[in-house]
């Protein structure tokens, strides 16, 4: 029985994010040495993912490190498990598994590195639970935030590591540039922007999916940090749709109320 091998051109997105098996990576690098199209696509994808990472960066609240360290010093370590020992709480199991994954290092020999990206999302979520406890946030609120962050991080990872991931760059008519990584297979895209014009508190930027069936709200852009906006995940892409960006009243609108300042054919 012959095993199906993917077309080399379709591996560019996963290669740019170091998400290939060793065998596929070696095969793609042989292809890359003679394919200028893939070389240009990888260069663009790496630029886009760098922008997405920068957009997600944020300064921690003042004093959070000291409070987290103090909370860790007051927290007893888990005892060794024995046949009569009850299992640890879900939060502790999640945090222990996440930090164990980091201690083992990046799984270079694992068959699919996407699993490692998902573990990274769990690590981020587990860290948020620890910080929430240190800051005195209610347990149920932390659990809800944990679930939301995990879904969002896993969705972004799925798009960025999709074998058909494609990067698009464009300029906004009112100022700024955007980077979009989209995957038809995942029916989703990840959006990030730099240098968008600052808006008053009464307005916001809103993303739209525009097509023959009408315009649908995709996401509202968060307030820029250090000049970067995003990353934002938009799901439910349909064939023939375009991505639009408008300036709407604070809180967003069910339908565009102004002219688009950006349109991208997907």
C-alpha cells in the first residue's frame, strides 16, 4: 500500500512555522532549493507570523511578578501519587502537564508539531489561571477565561500551521498595513495590523466577511498596543468572500455603516 505524500508546494505554511516532520522537512528543503515561488511565500509567512507575535505581546500589570512569586512560595508542592491518593484538581493537572511539556523541550522528533503548538496554548492558559489566583480573581471567571483563551489560541495555531496557509499583505486607506494568513481548509483567517490611525473612544475598527450572501461581522479589532493590533481570528470563510474593514461606533454594528477602508479578495 502506497502512503500519500503531500504536494511540496502545500507544505510552505507548515515549514515556515517549523511544523513538519523530519522526513517532510528534508523533502521540502530539497524542493525549496529550486522553487523561487515557495521561497517568496515562506519569506512572507515568516514576516506575517512575526507581526502576529508582536501584536500579541503585552506588558504585565505592575507588581504581578512579585505577587505571583509570593503566591508560589505559599503554595505547597503536590505529593507523590499513590494508589490511595486522590487525583489533583483539574487546574493543577493542566498546569503540571503544560510545564512538563516545556521542560521536555520542543518535540523535534514528534510526528506532528502542531500538538506542541497546542501544548503552548495550554501553557499560556495555565499561566493565566495562576496569575488569576494570585490576583484574587474568582475561580469560575478564571475557568471561563481559560476555555476562551484555549479555543482562540488553538484556532490561530490551526490556521498558521495549515498546509494551505497563504499570507496576504495590504495597506489601509486611512493609514497602516495589515497581514492576513488564511486557510481555505480551516475556513478561517488570522488578521494583524500595524500603524492603524488612532480612533476616539466612540469608534472602533470592525472586520467583515463580504460575499454574495451579504456582509457578516467577523470580529472587532482590539485597541492597538505598541502600534500593533491583533492577532484576530475570523472563522466561517466561504468561497468568493472578501475581507473588509470599516470604522464603526464603539461596540460594533450588525452591518457596515461606513465605507470600507480596506478590502481584500480571499
